[in-house]
């Protein structure tokens, strides 16, 4: 750590959650004014990669049979990681019927359970359609470039 970064951390502090600074601007980290500076695309992509890894680690811990074997193909695994990324492991754990259907490899029922959930009424319809398609068919929708 350089002397300057040490000094900036001393003066600005390190805040890992957003807060309003002394002038009322939404700020995070070491004085990053989100309202004026935002984040770069590279920072956004690094955050995305990190958050996807966190979601997958939570799933591997909570559902080792689904995630530590070849039980789910890559596309269906991505669909479940997408769900966990969106709602978190605690809420996803409430999808007991969908998880049971995945465990039984009843792909149509897993998709139906996701589609008939409260989650499906709270997110963009395209997200619901894409994830349910992935669960049922084990393929990415044609709108997704792979």
C-alpha cells in the first residue's frame, strides 16, 4: 500500500456498504462518489465474476449432490446460479419443489415450479422465460450468445 493510499484510507475511511457522504452523495469504498463517478465497465465485470462465484459456492455448500457431481449439465447449473445470484441462497432454499424436481431430473416440473413462484411475478418476464427454458430444455435461449 502506498503512502497516498494509506493517507486516503485514513481521511476517507473504508466503507464496504454504500453511504451518504458529508455532502449527501452516495459513496462506497474509499470515498468513491457513485453519483459523479460511478464504476467502470471493468469494475462492473469484476464484481459480476465475484458475485457469480459467491452464488455458485453457496449452492455447492447447500446442495452438494446437485453441484459436486455431474447431476446438472452446465446450462441447468447456470440457470440455478442465475436464480441464486438474483434472490440469494436463503430465498432459493425455499424453492423446495423445484430443487426436488432438479434432484429427480424432472426438468419440466423444475421449470414449472420456477414459473409458478412468487419470484416469477417479481422479475422481468424475459428472465423468467429464459431461466425456465434453460431448466426444461438444457439449452440457452437463442437470444443468449454463447
